[in-house]
């Protein structure tokens, strides 16, 4: 966790083990991660945010007038330098290491996050709150998330021991899934579902539909991001699945599944409620 020194400076270690030293709480922040942009505003730091990516869309009113610094994978490093940030928040998956290193080379502190579990995401919220001087707000957010998760797990109950097997692709053409070393997997685990690609050797394995079917999923969940699965994808997929499985295909919110930070407060209960309804309707064994 971050520590404050006697001279008022702040020292912290980010999720990749990089030591960050801040002379004071940041006043000019660039966010390269959509979910953290939303969280910065929720922590009361909207006025300090001077740059965001084109994918940072929440809160809509708050981000509308903030300068855009390109995409998460192709940021405009010159634009970042011109905004003179004193703190940049990044993510090890969404942002490229070489871009983070180039930002550090111009003397800007970069905090790289890498939450792979719900507790890890809560820890990142607390760490960010301390770095920004927003400990009470971050603590309150973290407590609400933990309270919601406890309620969800209690509601799942025995189903966590009898989990439905789920195929949850994040892309098509080619089909891609995720293994147990990911935040999305931990969300499904918490909700009482068994990710059929949990044991895959790669974090985001490329697969085929026949291979996924061979792993005997009970249901198919199609998140609407990063790939924007739509109703037409559902209808197309149903034609390629066994008849019983074709009746068990559902679109879910990609944000509820993938976004951490403040989105967890409402996103986790929302996806829990939707999947609980599906679970209740799936008491008849797959045949």
C-alpha cells in the first residue's frame, strides 16, 4: 500500500511492482483506462482529469469536454506530453508497455494496474485512493463492493458447488475466450459458474466453436464488449449449436463482466441478478 513520507511525498508500488514516488497528490491526471476514468470522477477527481482515451465514455457528461489522447493501444504521446500531467493511470492489458515506458521517460509518474480478481480490483481502488488523497471515498467504495459481493455469494449458495459450465467468448473471427488468470473469470466464479476455458494455457486462448462445444458448456454468454455481440450474433450462433444449447444463449453487459473500479458497485449486482434468473430457468438438465 502507498506510504506518505514526512515531507508530504507519497510512495507506492503499482500492480507490476514498479515503485512510484509522488511529491504531492496529483493535480493533472491522464487516464488511459475507461473504467478508471469513471472511477476518478466517482472519487471526486473529475476536475483534475486533463486527458483521456477516446474509449473513456463514462461519465458521459463529465468526459465530453476533456481532451482525448488517442486509443488505449495507440495513444498520442506528444499530446500527453503537451498536457503536462503529473500522474497517469494505465493498465497492463489495455495499454502497451512501451507507451508506459515512454511516458515515464518524460518524468511523469505512471501507475499501472493489473487486477485479475475481484479482491485485486478492490485493492487497486484503495491504492488509487491513497495516491490521490481520496482515502475516505475509496474506502467507502471498496466497502460497498465487498458488501455487495458478500450478498451475491450468499445468494448463489449451493450453486457455487454445482456450477453450470459456461462458454463466454470475448471475440469472434477468431473466437477467443479467457482463462482462470483473469478478472472476468473471477466474476463468473463468484457468480457460481464454471468457465470451460479456465485451464487454458494462454490467458486469452484462440479457439473454435467445435472445440468450445466439445468442452460441454451448459450455457453460452455473449458480452457486448470488447467484441460487441448483438442479437444477430445470437441468431447466427444458435444455428451452429446443438439444439438444447442453442436455447441457452444470452447477451450480457461486457462492462458488468470486465470493468472494475466504481462500475463494480452496480455492475456486479446487475450481472448477478441477470444470471440468477437464467440459473432459475435452467433447472432441467441439458439433453
